[in-house]
């Protein structure tokens, strides 16, 4: 019986780990852009070197609750962004690269200072991103 107690938690872990979230793989340290949950490049971060069509599908630090569940994503959760040399990023208000956009080709430590559609800024306002080499 003790073996069963060990196997059941492992199976539960595998089921949870195979959830519907997109898990972004490792990105070479010199490629792409890095976005952060807080201004001044503080807190949880995610580096990408490819487009992300829907931050709602990417596991992240911001918890959104509904009546029967809670999910943690990067949707509307970015407050600063670093763009590595030779790269550019475009943040979009809506998923699938739609809505208001902000092209970024240098580090932006505080998206509250960037005019945008969410309470007048781009802070906690992005739902997708395009990333490319310059």
C-alpha cells in the first residue's frame, strides 16, 4: 500500500503538468525580449524570442479568478520590458496581435510612462507580443 501512495501523487503531478497552458521553452540569453511583472525589471519574468499570440495561454504570475476556478497567466500582467541588442518587440493590447500596439526597440523600465489604451498607459495592458530581429 505505501507504493500506491507514492504513485498516486506522481500521477496527479503529471496530469497537472500537462494542463492547457503553453510553456515557453528556454530562450538563449542573447535573444529576444524579457518582460517583467513589475516596473524597473523587478519580479517574475519571461524571456521570449518568438511571437506569443495569447498571453492568456502562457503560465505566468498574475492570477485571474472566475466563479469556479483561478488561472495564472501573463495576460495584462507586464509592467516593464527589456529588449536585447539587435531585437525588437511589439506589444499588442489584444490577443492575436490586434488592437493598440507599442513597438519597443530598447528597454522600458516602466510601462506606466508609455501612452496606451489601459487607463492611459500600456502598464498591465498587453495580451500578445511579436518579437523579431532588427
